[in-house]
C-alpha cells in the first residue's frame, strides 16, 4: 500500500485485555483506554511520532474484556522491516515480543502479521462472538472469577433463558435492545444467542452477530436474566423485539461479565468484497 510517496505495510494484531481498569477501547482525553495504551506502545516500539492509528474490529465499552480482539495498523515499510533489529526473528514475532516489554499487564498482543490484501479489521469481519458469564450461586462469584463474571442474586432457569434467547436469532430490527444513535441503523443479523450452564455452575451466553449496535449484547443478556429469574415469561423478549422501540423494561446489565472472544473473517480472496458489503446500510427485506 502506498500513501503519498511512502510505502506502508498493513499489520493485523490479535490481542486481549482485562477491561476492568479501562474506560473502554476508544481513546478519550484524560482517561485510560486500551487504544491509548496500545497506540503509545506501538509508537515506542516502532519509533514513530506521531504513533500509527489503529482500526479495531469492535470498540468495547468501559469494563468489557477481550480475549480475541482484532485490530489493524498501517506501518511505514522501513519501520516494519526494522522491528527485529539485530535478531533473525520475523517482524511480527519481534513486534509481539517487544510490545510485551512496554505494554501494561492488563493488555497483551499475542499475534502480529502482515495482513492480506483487502484486510480491514472492522469492515472485513463476518461475525463477532461474545460470551457473557453469570453466577447465581447465593455465595457469590468465585474469587478468581470476580472480574469477568456477573453475580445475579436470584436463581436462574437456564432452559427458559435459552428458549427466549434463541427466539431472537435472525435478521431483525433490534431497536428494543440498542441505544439509538442519530443516522445509525439498528437492523442486525443475530447469528446465535444461547445459554448453557457449565460444570462449575456458571451460566454462559454465546452471542454472535455480523455486527452489534451500542449496548446490544448487554441489553439482550438483561432481557434473558428477567426470564431466567421468573420476572418475565419466555416469550417476552420476542414481544419486546417485535415492537421495535427502546423498552425501559429491558435492563442493560453491567460490563463485568462480557468478553469479546472471537472475530471471524472470510477467506483472503473475499476480504475486499466483505468490507464493501459491511459498509452498506442494513435494511430489512
């Protein structure tokens, strides 16, 4: 890729972070963010001032975690070639090692490589997969899981939650579960929404979509919890969805239990076409 007279290399970064002490992904003046820490680390390692700009698959909110986040960054060719220094390591391998030395312990880049032609971390994604973890044990959340599991004080019926969740899957209007933004569509394709109880007693939601609107996952979880503890019937979330307007009865649960676990992309040959398709405004047929 050439910008002006400079040759750039697009680099894919795979990363994870504990969102507990971050004000979300996106840089904000005076606040600690994942983007801010990673941008500063890249600028230091690559010796670039100003540091390069990052594009991310999904901008997580304050307190939300990630184990499978993806971002891309365009790096001047000479800076990319210089990353290994005197070592014989590949630039991506060297970048991961060097970032580990400058990033704080609650954010880690675990993969870096030159991206294929047409790759865009945001618009090229086919789907994003989130997990939301809940504990309904009256004793509370196990101490070692206190930062990524939500405690719910009432016992939960996971079968009812799963039935309610699955009824919302498909290409639908999700205005009832999104915070509206001017000019933004709330039509989304919810590819999967299910609940299970694990061997250690936690309830885990699997939520997958081509893209999510603001607060959508946590609102979907809030609706399912209302079903699980008996405050609402199994068909209530679908009835709310069909009304296609923000419902104050749908609680947006806290960010603690939410983790972005995977971003899936198409084969390399289809990346450019997927990015173009994603930029189009979604509508219902």
